């Protein structure tokens, strides 16, 4: 609702003005003021939001009225009627905040409504802009990010509260300061690109505050200025430093641990080698003497003693195999390996011939799929590998089932993969890697005898020859072991 104060002594003019205004505005309430006391009353009541005043008044003049109104309600728009000849006064009043002036003559009255309308629009727009600016300012002040603006020389012209807080400075300490003094970094910026730097600010308590400073050179038609953001990144920097320290410590500890482990490993291997060596001599005499008793004195033994003796011989035979396997395994780490071209076909033939008795005993069928390549390896080591895999393929099978074994190779880039597939009992997925460890067995000695070293030798030997070994298998559907070795290159 427009509550308009119309200050004019001339009743005819008031009539004309009112007519113009009522024509333009539907929601308008006009209060006429014709003397000083009426004006005082309205000023006390404060029941208006727009004023039109004549300059020429019997009891005062428009300028005095204008000053009175503005001193009490600075936001209230005031329009003044002036006679020709008073324009200079009107212009001076405009400079002091008068919203508009109109020459008082009948032909100018029609302009009045337009002027009021445009002032109202302007006032609404200004209020909106002020509200927006206040909101922005309050947001900027609440932010924990310092926001600033400097002129093209780098002299600070605007900043928010957080800017002062982050820098630990008072307004007087930053007043007219150059950015280069505050941050000790150059503000030579190229147009429309942001410069982001992380810098330290020494603090009174000798601590260091890390800040991230972003500066952008903005160019408009009228001016060039630097806009910037200041963010406290001390916590992030401290966390990064702590993490780096942690990583360094961890690396040192891992290195120490690795050295320790390597030492322990080396002495364990030595220990295994010497123990197996030393165990061999007494074991041989146990086996020798037991054999002598069996061969020469068995007539004097009753059935029970013969049974015990048989068990001694079997147990010492098993111990002998275990010691041999252990020795083979520890030898793998000790010996210097000669790598050369090895004919796979020959190795497979030799392994099969060594296993002939077992193959026959189990009525095994072996399908050797030629051709085979030359690989880089060590002949006796590779023979042991193939032998171990074939021996397992015959061994780990359900009783009463005929072992069916297939051997073939497949080229894989620089490598040759030798596959040995059986129709045995298979290996559960989760144990397939474990069985390549020393003494890792999935079955009790009574069901499937063994030492648990065969596959450990297979993997270690493959690795020492520059390759790898593994298995694909499913319980009840057999296993497919493979050994991957480098293909021998003639060049
Ligand atoms: P050993 O044969 O002396 O038990 P290995 O190291 O050769 O020791 O094998 C470790 C374990 O892996 C075996 O005890 C067995 O449980 C499993 N295994 C090895 N080869 C096969 C196979 N072809 N089929 C099923 N299981 C196997």
C-alpha cells in the first residue's frame, strides 16, 4: 500500500496531483499536508512511505521539508515540485538524496505518476540488492574461509572476518596493506588464471600455521582486481606429515624385519641341511641292523617279534624318505643352478620310466601329447618336478579307479606351460595354494602316505628355474597341475 504525503499549499494543484496519482495507482492512500503542524503530526505518526512536496510553501520551503523527512526516515522517497528557475536548487537537493524533481506546470503533471512509479521500482530493487548484499556479507563472515579483494597493485580493499581471524590480525593491521606484505608471496598474476599456493604463517607461540592462498586476477571493463581465498590447512598438513613419518617408520621396520627374517630363514635352511645329514648315519645303521636281523635271525623270532621288526624297517624306510626329501628341498636353496636348454619330451620319458612299476601296479593309462619344446631349466631338477607331479597323479586317486593321466604343453608368450592332469580325488579351492608349502598335507598318512615335501620342491624348483607352478582342481573331478618355464630361444 502506498501511503503518500502530499505537501502543497495550493488546493488546485493538490487536486490535479491527486487525480494523476489515482489514475495510476489503485492501492494508494493520500494524506494532504498544508501547514507545519500537520507535517509535525505526520512525522510523529510516521504513517507514510512516500512524499511529494512543493518547493514553494508559505510556511516553509521544499528543501527544509525534504531535510526534515530524510533525517527522520532516510529510506523514504521524496519528490519535489519546483518552479522554473529553481532547477539549481533541485539539482543540489538531488545530490543530497532527493529522489526526483518535477517542474510545476500543468503540462508536467502527467510525468508525476511515472516518476513515482519508477522511484518505487528503484526503491524495491535497491532494497532487494541491499538485502542480498547483507546476506552475502553475513555468509562471508560466518565462513571459515578468508575472502578478500585487492586492487591491481595488490592493496587490500575488502575482506571478511575469517580473513582477519585466519591471519590473526586486526583491521588496523591490514588496513591499506599490500598482499605481498601479508603473505610474502608475489602477486604477479596472469589474467583469469588462479594461483594456488600453500604457505606458512609464523605464529606468536612459535607454532606454524599452514594456509592455502588462492588468488585470481579479474578484469572487468572498469577495473582490475585480485580476488582471493585463504584457507587454514594446518590440520591437513599435520596429518600429512604424521602419515609420512608413519610410512617412513613402517618402511624402516619392514626392512629390519625382512633382514631378520632372511637371517632366520638362512639359518633354518642350514639347520635343516645339517640335521638331515647327521640323521642319515644313525638311521642307516638302524636300517642295516634291522635288515641283518630279518635276514639272518628271523628263524629265532616269534610272529609278534617279526611283526615289530617289520614295523621298524617300514618306519625307518619312511624316515629315510623324509630325510632325503628334506635334503633335496634344502639343497634347492643352497646349490648354484646351471640353467640350460632342456628337452621336455626326454624328461617326461625318464620320469615315466622311473615310475614304471607304480604305473603298472595301478594299471594307469598315460596320454603323452607330443610335441614338446625345449625349455630353460636344469635337467635333474625338472626331472624331479615331473616325477613328483606324476607320482602324486597316480597316488591321490579313489581306490579301485584306474588312474588316467594326460600330459601336454601350451605356449604362453615367452613361456611354455607343462600340464599334468589326473582323474584323482581333487583339491578344495581354498587349499590349492597351501599344498605347495613344506609339510602341507590334506590327507592322513594311513590313507595316502607321503612326506608333504613333494609339491614344495615342485614350486621352489620352478621358481629357481625362472618359472612358476600351480594347480587348477575341483574336488571329485581330478586336478590339473602346471609348471611354467621360459621357452628356450635359439638366438
Ligand atoms: P605328499 O605327496 O608327500 O603328501 P606333496 O607335497 O606332494 O606331499 O603334496 C601335498 C598334498 O597335496 C598331498 O598330501 C595331497 O593332499 C595334495 N595333493 C598333491 N597332489 C595331488 C593330486 N594330484 N590330487 C589330489 N591331491 C593332491
